[in-house]
């Protein structure tokens, strides 16, 4: 008799964005003439940078001739991309990360979920609340979390991120934890962490032989001087942290799929006997066994992000999204709402002072605007909605006008 992985039954009944899609579909079916503006899921709307498109066209041409054809590539990624990422994202910022510590993938979401395969079933895990659901659900699938009771899993430690701590938790709540997920700029709250706040986490992790899983998917949106773009800006982070990077929002690669994970040489975890085991060879083995690498065409497109033209074009697109956020944040604040994010992040975290799903439904039905209810990100997200800056300027201005009438 074939048996299923019963941990799947512990996952909350509906994935957040699936539930949103169902509600939006029902609304559109009942109101077929309505123009719905989607400011919920963080998908980009602007086209790929011209430099990226040109590089991918050339890569397609490469595949058309035997002399330049590429089949299976290295599972860790082509050297031409790893070297440019190491230099531009780290070495040029004075950070000690080498190309062979970078592993190219088809996106940070996959890596954030797959990385937990390296750890034992009984590690104690801490996540922020509110939290990006992938961190939680992939560990539920692996059987590490216990049952869901009242919206929380019994074997997870939840670090409350709210207005009292600026949506950045301190290590004080993570005593006894082995693995901590951190994401800054944060999804969903849009908050950023200072170097001092991240250094506190690094010091704690090194002192407790713990591991930080740092999601830097939105680092390219940081505009405030002094805000760290990488956990490796902290002293000692190489011995206690893995970092995830994404080209999805940095360069509009949501439909192309590419990102990378940094696993430094010398970073270790431990056997039950207490023996140190280096994680980089383990991740290499995992990737070479289960992953055939991002495509050559994709990686050539990603390489173009690091050209002078590509970097300028991608930054201009991010500035466009940040201006969308500024417009919406000012409008919401003028209506009396407290708003976090939007300055160094594509997300606005809006205090609606009430039921977040009810507020979501109100905006959908009365304004034809889709947002994301904060309760979908965890218990501490109740009372908030997340608004995404990813849309056209025309739609953003129209959404602001509609919200003004409804609110």
C-alpha cells in the first residue's frame, strides 16, 4: 500500500496566494466588467532590461550552432555569472565572498525551501511573525513543525515583528534555536534592519552554534545609506550564515527564474556526536544530485545585469517601482493610515486597525483593488495588509484614486 507524506495534511488549509486567487476569481465572475488592479502578489510588471534581452537573444543564437552550443551546464552555475556576482555584489563592497561560494539556481524561493534538506529532523527553527510562508510550509512538509493549532505550529519558535520593535526581532526570543530565518528588506512588512541589529544576530548565532538563513531578495531596493545589503557585512557572518539572492525583483526575472545562494567555505553544522560538518560540500552534493542548473540562456541574461548598461537599466526600473510605493504611501498616510516600508522595499505594510481579510474583501469589492491580508503571513500580521509597488504608474494612480473614494 502506497502511503503519503502525512505532513502535508498539517499545512494550513489554503496557501495564502491561492486563497486570494479564489476570492479574486469569484469577484470577477460576479462583476465581469470590473477592471481589477492587482497590488497583491509581488510579481513584476515592467519588461526585462534591454541589455538582458540582447544577451538572451545572443545566447539563443549560441544554441543554434554546434561550435557555440551548450547542453548540460555546471550544476553550481557557469563561472562567468558566479564571478560577476561575487565581484559586484560582494567584493566591490569590501565583502569576502568568492565565486566558488556562489551557487546559481532557478530562484531564491526554491533554495529557501531546499536548504532545510541539509539539517536534521529535530533542529529547532525560528521564524519571524509575520513571515514569508515558504519558510514555514517547507519545514511543515519535512515534519519539523508539529501540528498547527490556532494558526501556529507547536515546534516552531515565532519571533514577533511588530511596530514596537520596528518589525525587526532581537535574538532574545530565539534562545535554544538552531536555525533562524531572517529576511531584510522584509517580506511582507517592508522593514529594513540596521547593521547593528544584524550584527547582534550574527554574534548570537556564533555564540550558540546556530545558523542564520538570510533572505536578501530585496536588497537592490535599498536606497538609505548605511542599511546593509548583505548579512556578510557583519563581522563573523561567514561562520554562521547562508544568504539567498534573487534576480526576480532585482531584474524582473519572475518569469525567467534565476537567483543564487551563498554558502561560505568553513561554515559548519554538527552531527549528533558533535562533530563539525562543512555545509558547502553538502549543498554541492544536494545540487549536483537534484538539480541540473539554470539554463545557459537564463544565465547569460543574468550576467548582463552586471554590465554597466544592464545595471543602470535595472536600477531605473527599481526606482520606478519605488516611486510607485512613495505615491501610495503618501496617499495612505494622508488618509490616516500608518504605513511601514515603501522606501527601501517594494512593499507597504498598512495598519488597517481591524480584520485584515475583511479589509481585503472591502477593497476588492468596493474599489476593485487586490491587496494581501496580513493574517495570511502569520498571527502577528492580523490587522495589516500588504500592498505591492509592482504595477504600472497608470494603475497605481488609479488605485490611489479609488482607495481615496472608498477609505
